[in-house]
């Protein structure tokens, strides 16, 4: 997105305008042509030949063209293993006109080739790239000729390529091996998880993730730009723009100009010179002084973004006449398209066996990045089927690019403590308690994971109050869409290099690939304010210490390997890009003894006293807080559950619906995972397990499907309680000598429907765990637990709000068979300082209640039948910070925000904005209709939001009233004669100002495009005969309900006074839903009630979407109001009513 604003008459900008637009100049910007159409996919023996597209994968193409059925259903992973074992040829034919060859340089850029590849240009083998984590660039002028040219990208089986490298290595370098997993992934630069993992399948797909681009140029252009920040004590900020240029010739000068869009006070320019042709990096500094706004993580402030424009213009001319000819050829110079009429060429391109035999063993290739500098991406747009922008993952090839950055200072604070060292993040001088999860690959086929997919993941994380996502080192580096979304939502990113759970080789070729890859990825993503730390690997140090016998027998050898790869290569590559950027060589690890010289602290990588910790103990009691270490920072922990029944049954059959079925065992990739689930269930619940073949193993009258459904539910409840126990402890420890300052659970997402640690099923459905995380990660938490040894109940209040908090704590003692209110209840006021965690002393006069909270009177509680009671705690808090109001929406799931916008507000609000902008541009004045004033259309839009009134409660009244009072000063427009104007729309309840570049009224219906968010609110609204919004610089889409965040946050916790298996209610409760109301086409509200106490109520529906709350305690005297939001339009509320079902713990008192 480019918005130059009011062009100031400066030397730099005038030079750019003259050079680009004057027909008399002797230099042209680079011409870029993307080869995206006219491709064919064929296999080695020629039995398959079918059209395909780039980007694309063989597995994806075969599925789309009917060669294979749904890959993720049933046992199809095994049935389709032949796809990963075959060799695939992506071929195309394109035409190059004579004028194209006049360019001084022609380059072929291959964004990502996955993985072991051979590139043939006109049947000539020119390159053999084998790294799916970086771009490959080839000088192509000497390879092409006038007329038709052929391009073949041959991708060999990953398993064979990895095995070949393993066999050739001088000694064994071990890797993890799991059921159905392909070995030796550590020898190939391909996503490790493609070879299978303990949560997913083995497909090892072959394909092209990104674009194939031909670039012609005569001088210089920009490949990308990284931006580093230095914040001073005087609050000045120095920005270092590391601009990556591609030069056509040596000894040439160019002017780099950088300025803030719409503000030329922030501006820098510098003349640079090429030392040789190829890629070089030039640094331009810019100093900023206040006023400016900082970027903050979600929950701590706003996510202010600034857009900088970066341009380059040659200042010296070489070979004037040739440069002129390149300008005249323009876009006609490179005409590349499918040419099906050339049958002979097409046949040669698709004959893979012939091609492989005639390919020259003497490869003549010139790497464009001859100096080892990597290329980079610089766009802010996403990649959609309608707009393929390959620079989402690779280079940009332009003379003008933009960078949207947030001004923030980040520090990994590691200060000495009495028993170790702290480990936490400081952003803008404020300590951040990291709350989040680990993200794995988003799909088994990377090209299917589009912006919508990543938006679902990031939005679900924010809806659960997460502020950090760890990009796990066993997957792939996400595209720009992911980082853009994290920037906009305020989600911090822990980024790892893609090496995990194995030892790795250290030959020179491998080390050079890693160095190039890490620098390529750092320059591609490190300018995002959300990225706050780089990690060298996942669990490689831990694996070296104790996973493999060969490493135990040869520790010196593998310590030397580790040091050479992760300290001398990865750390050096990171420091060369940004020497001050936070870095850990492994996760978990113990950090450093010294940064200069760089000395690693060796020892137990799982030590709770240093660095971060990964914790898994499947044998201990997962519900007991005493199980978990008092660690500084927990970057992984977890326990498995089964996928949601409503989804799992769609990819399996009735014969599979047993915990011991062949399908259940096939989809359980974690060794001994089923037994671990069963053992914990026996420990915690009133359930027994018998053989499926034993007829007495089933509860009488229940079919197999119902028994398995209940087992699925029980596994998810067990997982949720496990995470509740662990995270409750680690959040309480924030204010203790343990100084725990972060929890990132394993794992956020899934890639298929099988047993895993994830809180979200594949496809975006929330498991019960994600609803629990929404409570456990809330900015203010009430955390209670019972000490197993003493029986004492402790209550803690934990605040991550950076200001004082006050509230009311309510404590109820409830009998399981109660039908009319708690047996004992108590309430008291409390206050917390900013960011405080504190144990609460109960101040009540009930001896019965005090007996559970006072160590001295525990014995007094013996007269109470513990198994018949639990403690129910709730709290309401109050605080006033605007920054916190934006982050404490706990009563609404994130998807509801979008749905309210789409259906309740869009018709009035969007049309009103567009009408006002259009009127300003055309001079029209509307006299009729409900939108004849700025105030009226906003008021009508607010009326749509008020449909949530009943759901949010009476607190909405004062918020809406406040918003209505402020709607009169929101639109200021100016018009010009050519119907192009700028309108600034400051909507009070949208929080920020949005600027639009408005083109002339359209003659026909035109879909609006939105550069930053692509939500339905503005991005895909068809507007006939109106305007085209082409330069939205800030996005209002997810902000419309921010003012509703001042609704007091209701906190909740439950403490069972004995083991759950002894606390079940018999008979089962009668849970019903009523009062269904259709609030919008995508939102239904209803009430849930029970005749007796129902613990851990879970709601299920076959409809796609999610609930505002789930997995809760239901009492007869307090029904719950719940909302359900769906991506599908719902015509009647009864659609949900007819598909809704309930389960509670009483439904698990059975034999499986």
C-alpha cells in the first residue's frame, strides 16, 4: 500500500517523479512478470499429467482434479503415501520477445521450492536448490532466447533426498522417530513436521510455495528493507533502515529516500554506491523525536503503526542508449503465457524421464545474490485467490516499497536472582507476563493456509486473551499475513529457526545454507514490531543431553556440532542482521554466562532456575498444582485430548468409534498416548475401561457412538482441568520468589483430526481447552486451589493490568444436590496494585467456610461431607485505563465482533461512510433517506450494536449513551475537480481515524479492496455506482465494539473439596436451553439452565462457529446466558436449538 500524501518539493521526491514518469529519462523501474498460469504437473513415469497452478503442491492438485479423495479422511494418509514417493515435474512454456533481451539483467526468482529440486531452463539443468526456507535467484539472461522457452521444476521425494544425505555423512546424526514417521528430516531443509510428528500425519508434500518471477532491469531496484530501532533515555528513537538493493552493474550511485506517509517531517535520504552487481544492503538512519505513539502488546496499550515509504533512484547513468531501449519496451518486453499450440515444446516439457536424462551435469548458473545476502518481502497485502501476491513470502522487485512498523523497545530481561536468573520480556520499559501458545504448521499443504486461516488463529488467540505466539521450530516460517495480523492485534511473536527435536549435521554446505536461510528470514520479518525474540531451535540441546544413545556415548562430538551450528552460525547470522535483538540458542536452555564473549551456560536444559522450561509429566497427577515446576518461563507444557466429536465423526466410520479401534490407534501418534489418557481418567473420574470385545464393557442401552462421544468429551475436560491447574499456579507465581513471567502452552492449532495437545481443532473449532484459556488468561484472574496434603483452599488474585484494580470477591459453598442457592455465601472488597499477584485472606464469620481457608481450623471441616460440596468463587473488577479497556472484552468471543459488524452495523455504518465520502467528491447533497446526515447513519449503526444489549447486560446502557453523544464530529471531507479526494473519518466508537483515497464514482458494481485486513466489513462489500476505496491506511474492522470493553470483567473459579471421581451427582442433571433469539444473521443468544448442579457443562452443535462460554459449572438458581456466533448465515434461531446437545461430568459415570 502506497500513500505519498502531499508531495513536498524536495530533491529526493522530485527525482523519483521525474525518473519514473518522464518519457525522456534513460532509466526504467524493473519489469516484473509472474509465471502463475499455464503450468502442468506430471509424474516420473508419465501416468499423470494435469493442469496446475503456481503456487501449488502435487497433493493439492491431485485432490482438486479428482485423482485422490480427501487426504485427511480415514486411512488416506497410508493410501496416498505414493504421492510423496514419486517425482513431480512442474512445467510451463512462456514467450520472451526480442525487446526483453535488451535488459542489462534478467533474473528468475523462485520464492520457495519444496524441496529437493532441479531447475531446467530450455532442457538445461541450471540449478539444484534444496532449501524450502529461502528464496532462490538465478541470473537468466544467458539462459533465455527470443520466442518460446520452457521451464521445468522437478521435485524429488523428500524421504529419498534425506536418506541420501544421511548415508553420505561420515557418522550417525540421530533424529526423533515416531509412529508412521519418515526418518532423517534433519538432513533436509524442509519443514520437519512434513515427515510426521506426534500430533499429525506424514505427507511430505512436494510443491512450490510462492511464485516464480522473471525480473528485467538495467540499474537498481529494491528487494526489501529491514528496520531496526534504538530507543534512547531522552525518548528519541533512531530507525535504521537496512535497504536491500539489487544492482545491475558495479560502481553506480543511487539515492535512497525514506519518509513517513503524509508526514515529510520524518524523512531521510542518502546516496549509496554499488561495489559490484548483485544484492547489497545499505543502511539509512532516521532520528525521531516526540510527539509519537508507541506500539504496545495487546492489553498494555494501542497498536499504533506508522507507514514509511522507501524509494530508490539511480543518480548516475551507464549505457544511456541501452537504458532508453529498456524504457521503450515497457511491459511488452516480457510477455509470458501458456502456449498450448506448441505441442512439441509441451511434450518435451512434460517428458520428465527424458528431461532428467538430457540435463547437463555441468550446471551453468549465476546466483543473483552472489554476495550471500538474502532477499526479502515488503508488502502489507495478503495472498488470496483473487490477488496472488507472491511477495508475501519472497522479494518485492520494486523501486518504491512501504514498511508499516510500530515504535517499540523490547528487552529480554535476565537479571541475577538468589537462586538463578530471571527470564521475561520488557516492552517500552514495562514487564510483560507472556500468555500464549505454540503454533505448529497451519495446514499439511502450505498454500492452503491463506490469510483467512491465519486470521482465524490470531483472532482466536486474542479472544482467549493471549499476547504471545511461539512459532515452533518444527514447522515453517509463516507468510507476511501472520506477522501483519500479529502487528495489528498486538500479539508478540517468539520466532524460531526451523530445526527441532534432532541433532543436525555441520558440514560446510549445510552451515552455509543455514546462515543464508536465517538472514533471509530475519530480513523478511524482523521489522514487524510483534517479533520480539529469535530462537535457534526447538529442543535440540535437550535432545543432545539425553534422547539418543549415540550422543551420550560421544558427547564431545555432538557438543562441537551444536556449537558450530547454533552458536557460530545461527547466532552469528542473527547478530549480523541485528546485534541487539533478543536471541536464545535453544528452547529450553539456560541462557548465557556472557554475551561478550558469547559463552553459553551449559547444564540441565530443563532447570527451573534459568531460562525457559518445557515440562511434560504424563505419569504424575495432572490436576495437582504440586506436579508443576516453579519455573521462570514455561515455553511448553501440555496434555492430550481427542478432537471434538462433531468433527471427528465426519472423517471416520462407525467401526472406528472406540478408544481401542484401529482408527483410534492409527491417529494416536504419541507413543503410549492412549494409555496415558486412560490412566489419568481412572485417577480423576468415576470411569472404568474394558475391552471393546467384551459386551459388558458398555453401559447398557448406550450405542458405541454415544459411548465414544462421552469419552471424547471426558478427554477434553481432563485436558482443560490439567491446564487450569498448571497455568493457575504459574500465574500465581508471578509475585513470588519463583518469578514466573510467562506460559506458552502446547499447542494452539492442529493439522488433522486426531489426538493432540491443541486447544483448536483443525478448521478452527474451539475445544473445551480454548474456552478454559479464555478464563485463565484473562487480564485479571481469580485462581483458587486446594492443597492436597492439608486440605486448605487458597485464593489468589492476579492482575496483568498496568494500573490499580478494585473489585468484589464472592465466595459460595455449594452442595452438589442443592436446588436453591449456596449453603454458605460471603463477599468482600479487594484492591490490587498494578501488575500485582496476591494471596487473599478471607474475612468472613462463617466457621464452616473458614475451615477450608484457615490452616489452623482444617480439622473443623471433617464434619462436612467433602464429596458433596465445592467452593464457587466469582469476582467483578473495575479499572479505568483506556488501554486496558481495549483488552478486557471477556464476555464476547472474537468472532462475534466481526459478525456484529457484518450484519448489524455494516448496512448503516458502511453505507453512511461511503455516501458521505461520495457526496464530498461529487458535490451531491442527499435530502431524503435515513442517511441524510452524519449523525443519522451512525445512530442507526449503533442501533445494530444495541442488539447485543441483553447479552452484555445493563452495563451497555451508559456506554451506548456515551457513544451516541459523540457521533456528531466524525466526518470531514474535501473535494477536487477530478473527483479524487481525501476523507478522514474519525469515529469515536471505532477508536481511530481512517483515511481513504477516493476515486471517481464507479459506473458498475465494484468490490471494495482493503489493503490491511480484508474483513467483510469494508473489504468485500459490493457498492454499485459509488466509489473505490483503494488506500485505507488504518482498519476499523475489528474495533467497533472497543468501547464495550469497559463492561466489568466477571471472574470465576471452582474448587472441589475432594476428588472429582467422588463428587459426581446422581442422577444426571436435566440441562435445557431456552429463550433463543436471533440477534443477527450470524449471532444467536440463548439461556442454559439445569434442575440440579451440573459440573463442567459442555455444549455441542454441528453448526460451524463457537460459543461465548463453554465448559462451566451450572447451578439451578443461576442460568447462563450464552451467545453462539457462526460464519454461516442463520435464518432462524431454531436452527441452533435443534442441533444443540449437552454433556456434563455425570455423563461419564460409565464403563468404556
